């Protein structure tokens, strides 16, 4: 006999566990099926371990530059084994905390892989033989690494993002295929710890989708740090010998690059295969994404999908938000659908990048008459004090109304500073609204205030 719950959740990553926790907080009886430890890609093979390594790189960089502040500690050395051990300690600590939260809210966590046997009946079979049914079913099976033809991962020299996070030595020369967020984070990390890095991007610039002025800041910074960036590049294959010879071309030009390791960073694919969705009535598009409406409902009544398995920004916090929308819909509560244009993004390379809302070009493409304000950290007193002056704050506003359409930051602690921009964009604040507000001095955040004030026609320092 199948055990019945109010909600059955397949997957214990950010979307899945957020649905379980939020639903349980509302009094729902929830079962969550997870094939590994709870936390998903973000906690075990993504956000958290990657940021730990990037934090190691930041500490190393800070110590190297400490003499400028009158603190002479000599040339630092990297103990990568210690960093990897710390990374695992952080992951284990957060995992145990999440397990305790789930237990405290009486979520039934079922170990194993779940398959949908009957979508209409919300009937799931777990790999250990456990049978589950629910009044509702939430699919939150996440994503997996993706490669390109001819570059099968071997975990030794052809690496996925998963492999980079467990790499126990620093390669002397490395090529990164893909200059998106993950590729740039890896490039930044590896350059700091001693690799000679080349980033190969097929599109005209790195960080596609990021405002051009912000992406340009990162590109200039990478150049100063001797990170080679090649754009408009198509990679065609490689030869393996004592070293790897990577073959690529730009237009009619061809060239080879000799490296010790190749990292393929071309995005991730949804994990919708082998779920039992064929013929179930649940729509799956040609790329493998489960099709949902703005309430995360699939075409089958009572079946929802959230997180990386749907074609929305592959961000843990988006998974959290989608889980809340799904649970509130199940409860029959009023729901405000997520405006995906306005979600906050964070990229943890050096300098950091964060943004929310429309880029300048996207706003123009949508027919807005725009005005922009750009202020540089070069003149910000706190940035000068901490020795991190690369970067900008850029505000995109509608001309005439002053409504803030987008906020784009490259620079120190950009991923923390974006919170104010996120509120401004989502509350449809105007430049005048923001310009009247006081920002503490000296802080990095006052550069946002300066940028808003400039849009009113008067400014102080810029």
C-alpha cells in the first residue's frame, strides 16, 4: 500500500527542500525523495563549494597585497588540501543544519530515486520499493553538467564544474570553454591560485546577458590579471599527448592551444529524463525542461515543477521563490507570479558582478526611452580604503518618469550591494525616491545613492 501525503516532492535541492520546508511550516504533511544528501547541486557541487574556493582565492590575494597596508607577511603559499578540507567542512555543516530543519518540521525524507508511475494520481515509486501518493506532486529534480561533442569528461584532464571543485592540484595551464558566470568564476579562482588561464567564448563577449559596461569591467580586470580571453571562438576538438592540444577557430582563422587541462563550462541540462514523464501528460520541451505556467503548474492537475528542471534562471534563490509559489498555489492562497526579469543575479569572480532588472540594451529593445547613471568605485572612499577600486555602479532608468529599470554592479562586494537595487527595481522606485535617501559614509553602498542622485539632475561627488 502506498503511503499518502499532502505533497510529495521529488528532489531535495533548493527548489525541493524549500517546498518541503515552506509547506511543512504551513501545516502540510510532506514526503521528499532524495537520491543523495539533501541540498542538491547548490550545496554539494555548485554555489557553496565554488564560493569556498573563491574565498580561498580572495584570502590568498589579500595576503599577497598585505604589504601595501604595512603588513609584511612574506609570499603566501597555497595548501590546497586544507582548502578542500575546509570546503567539505562547510558543506557538511550546512547539510546537517538542513537535515535538522527538515526533521524539526517533520518532513519525511525518503532516500532513493523516485519515478512517476501515474502523474494524474500523483503516484511515485522509489528505487527501494517505497510507494508514495500525494494530493499534489512537485518535481524538483534539478540539473546536471553538460558537455559538448568530442569533449567527454574523464575527471583527469577534461573536466566539468563538478571535477574542478575536487581538483587536488593546480594545473599550470588551463583552457576554459565558456565565458559565462561559472566559467568566469573558475577563471578568476584558477588565476589567483597560480594557473595560466585562457577563456574561450563563442559569443562576442564574456558574461553574455550581463550589461555590456559591466562585462567590459570584468574583461579589463581579467586582462590586467593576465587572464587571456578569446571571444568569437569555436572549439573543434583536441589531441591528447603529454599535454592537450586544443583546436579552435575564429572565422577563417584556426589555431591550437597547448594546456594541461580543459574545463568545459557551457551550462547545465535539466534532469527530466528517466522520471517516468513519457506519456504522462506532463509537457517536456525539446531541451528537456518541464513546461509550467506562471504558478509552476504542469499540464497535469496537481503536478508542479520548480528549480533547474524548468526553463527559468538556474539560481538557488529562484528555486526558493518558485517553491513558495507552488506551495501557496497548492494551499489556494493568493500568488504573485515571479517576474524573472527582476530577479537578482550574483557572479563571484574578481571583481564581483551583480545585477537585477533590464540591461540598458534590453530596455531599449523593449521600447523604453532610457537614461543611465554610471559611477566608478575609483572615487569611492571605502573602495580606496580597502584597495578595491575596479568597478562601477550603473542605474538604468526610464527617461521622464525616472523609474528604475535595472541596476548593474561590478566591483567590491557587488553581490551584497545588489539587495538595495533589487528592492528599487521591484518596488518600481524612481531616481527621485532614491536620491532623497541617506547612505552612510564612508561605505561602498553610497555609490548607489550617488548614481541615483545624479539621475535627478544634481549630484554631489560625480
